[in-house]
C-alpha cells in the first residue's frame, strides 16, 4: 500500500509563469536553483519540471563559464548569503 505524502506537491514556477527561455544573465532567478555551495539543486527539491530543469541546468553552466556564478566555494568557507554581493 502506498503511504500518504507528508509534504505538499511542488509545482514548477516556470510553468506557472509560462517561461519559454531561461536566460543565463539573469542570476537573480538562477539563485533559487543553487544551493549555498553553488551546486545545482535537484528537481525533487525545486519542484521544476523536466523541461525547465534542463533549461536551468544549461543556464547555470553558461553563467559559470561566463564567470557570473562561481563553480565551487571552499569547503572551509561556506557563504552564508551567497548572492548578497550580486545586487
């Protein structure tokens, strides 16, 4: 028998906003898909659909290549609020 879900179902915020393309230069929208150590968060945590998660992943990788988002942070120094300096 299946157990009841203990959390509410997450919906894709990009589908609700009817977004067709996720721009890599818009770092403010990408920050919701990155952890505090700048890792890409999985779909089960963000609630993105497969199509938009793929677009987010590509946009984050392009932003990393353009040096808008760092690849990693030091293990000793984890940023408390990583996007404070981007404003």
